[in-house]
C-alpha cells in the first residue's frame, strides 16, 4: 500500500448475522479492519468479533449496537467508529427487515418499520459519513438491495424500501461522484442465508431452483465477493450502478 492508497477499513450495518456476518468475516480475511453494527443480537455480535479476530490476527474488529432508524444513534456510532478505527473508506448499508402481508392488511406500523429501517436508516448512515468521505475525497457506499425492487406480492414495504435504496444510491453517485465518492447497489436474488432464504417457503425455493438459469440459490460468499470488488480500486469507474446477483433471474423493468 502506498501513501496515496485509501485505508482498508470497512463499516457494515446489520453485521451480526446472515449476509452481514459473512461480510464481516470475509472482509477481515481480505485484510480489512472492520466495524459493524447490530440491533438485538449482543452475544452473537460478541462471538463474531472474536471469530473475525481469530481469522485475521492483528486486524481491528469492533462492533456497536445501533438502531439505524435513529439519526442521533447513527451520529454517535459513526463518530465512535471513526475514533476507534481512525479512518473508514467503505460503508456497506446492509441492515434490513421485512414484514410479510398484502397491502390491504398491512398496518401503518409494519410499513414504517420496514421503510424506516431499510431506507431511512441507510440515508442516516450515508449522510453521517459524507463529511468524512468528502474530507478524504474518497469513499465507497455499497447498498444491499434485492430484485424485490421491481415488485412482488406480499412485500410492498420491502419492495418500496429496496427500490428507494437504489434511487438513494444513484442520487449519492450523481451528487458526490465528482468528489471521489462512489455509490453502487447490489440487487440480490434468493440467497442461501439471512432474510432472503430463511423467510422463503419451500415452494418459493423450489420455484426458484426450477426457473433460475443458474439452477440454484445464491451462495452467501458470492455477495462478499461482489462487495469486496466494489470496494477495490478495480471498481473506481463504477458509480450509480446496480449489479444483479440473481443467477439470471433479473426482474428488470
């Protein structure tokens, strides 16, 4: 690494389980210092810190409790992360929830929970890191979205939040690309981990395997590979884009 290279430090929201936990471990293996957040799983987060430190002795691995819906909490945690890790060059907005139900029966609370966590939470995090990225004239935002952004039955709030995340990412790219900041989106298909597979019915999984050109669910490590590519110098000319990790089941407009 030369003196002009950006720091290899990554910050991941929703990092204690599923996709986020895999990102923490794979980022540590790849030589990054890692900060991640969790919402409820304190013991799980503590175990992950220990596991990641064992995978990458000498790496700085830190975790913070965070409710991304609260802009005050986001401000405090980002400040703490920058103090603990000195510098952060990559931010992965991964925190997300889903509430299943048809629009007719969806409550205001269910709608708000999903939008506030998946979309407003990402806005809070990105806004808080912008001053730091602008000061460095470098930074990478990577947003974990879903092919649900194109719409699907029973997930109106989730679909809206994931489509909004894509639009937020594009706005960041247009506003701050001239300042050395990139913002890109990963649109996931059915992945064998986290919300996407654990909440899917056997019927859905069987349908996916039958009709997906790849003939399988995505592997969680494939998400890490895409994230680490977007974090690398090789992706410096990719900005405001969406990359589908869906095995060919891309539900484009």
